[in-house]
C-alpha cells in the first residue's frame, strides 16, 4: 500500500538522520541554528526541518545550518516557546494555542470548529487576517513568526465508541497544556486533563486519562492506538503549527539571510502540509487493518455545542476578528 511505502520512506529518512551525531549541515556550517519541537523523529515536522537545514547550508555557502531537536529533547511546548526569547533555541514548531499565551488573538486558528474544513484553513493561511495575526504576535513578543504548517484534523481516541456529546460526559480527556484546548471537552461536559505530550502514552496505558485527541498521523507516530481501542472521527480542530524564529536570532541576521531563512521555513511548511495531507487520506484504513475501531461521527451536535462558546469567556479574540475569519472563503 502507498501508506506502507511512505512509512518506510519516512522511517529510513529518520534512521539516516539519527545515525549521525549531527546533521551534515550542523557539522559543516559556520553557525548552527537550533530548531526544536516536541514531535517524533519519524514525523514530517522533523524530517522536513532536517531537509531545510540542507537547503539553508547550500543557500548560504555553509555560513548557516540547522540542527533539529525532536521529541521534546530541548523541553516541552511551554519551554521551547520561552526559549525563543532567551536565545536557548533559535527556531520552533509550535501550536497556535501556545503562541496564544503571548498574543491571544493568534490562538483563534487553533480553536475547535473554527474552520469549516481544510480549504477554509488554507484560505486563512494566505489571508490578510493571518498576516495581521503574525504581525500582532511579532510586535507582542519580539519573535518572528513566519507561516503555518498543517498539523491535521484532530480526532478523539477512547476505549469505547463516541457517537454523541453525551458519550463524552465526565470523560477524562488529555489535552495539551494551553487553555483553549479545554474548550472542546468543556463544551461536551468532559473533563480536560492537561498532560505533556511526551507523557501521554503512559497516561493512556495506566488509565490516568480515558482518552486524548490528535490527528491520525500523530496517533500513528505516538502509537496511541496501542493503548486505545477506538478512534472517533470528531475532526474538531483543523490544526496547524507555527514556524517561529526567536527574536534574538532574527535580529542577528542581515536582511538577505532573513529573506533566505523565511523561504526555507515556508518550504518546510509546504513539505509538512503535503505529507500530512497524504497520510490523512490513507490512515483510517491502516488503523482498521491494525484492529483499531475507526468510528464515523456526525459532528453536527459537537460543532453546535462548541460554537456556543466561540465568543464566550474563553475567547482570546474580539468579535471583528472572529467575523473576518468566518467570512474567509464563505459563499455569498
């Protein structure tokens, strides 16, 4: 199957990268930028960033390179976000809700049922509204956010089928440690339980939580299907990661290198987006082949429950921003 070939290709690529003490660009470049993230070395967020290092070294005649640090090796999401301003990391992939800790409005792109579908998300990424979000974040933090890489539609895993919001009542649902991730479980009367990404598998295995929510490629990479019997296709967040360069690092580069690095990160985001989209198209069948129950879900009642909260006390954006986002790509 195509997915098996893709998995083998990604695995071989990751194995090659890990077999070396440092990526080639890091070994050869005069200056090495640290790119940190919390995802596995087998995932596109890592492999595309490693490829970006090669491209940066080539484009700058080895003056600049990139060493990529996967799997929370330089800290959890909160840590690497803080590290941007401290100069302990140079670049990160991070969720919009974590960036929203520093500039609230940018979190709107990671809120549940904020986008109608992938096309709506893609139109937002190229919109004036998103450009305004980037500028607001950059002004607020001194960092330099560049673009979004598609992370996937987030689905709910559990040890029982979930068909209606009532099925999630009192469910202990692991969520990332950012406040807006609690909107979805609260809307369906579940109990949101923040746990660091690296600790989720064990929490599921030991029953500390009843379930978690992530896109299909992440569920596969983190092997959550080994400790959960059901994947419920709630698709409650069309999620993405911000590619951000820390303020101290950005300020140390001349205009030409800033432009080059911007293009490199945009290309990496395109690489990620393409691979995640391809994987999403095939992984439901792959999980079924592994014996996991993949349940189709009528998302209408879930969406209706969440939308009542969109502009409530959890919102970190104003009504105008919300209306602008909803108008993007809408008919009429």
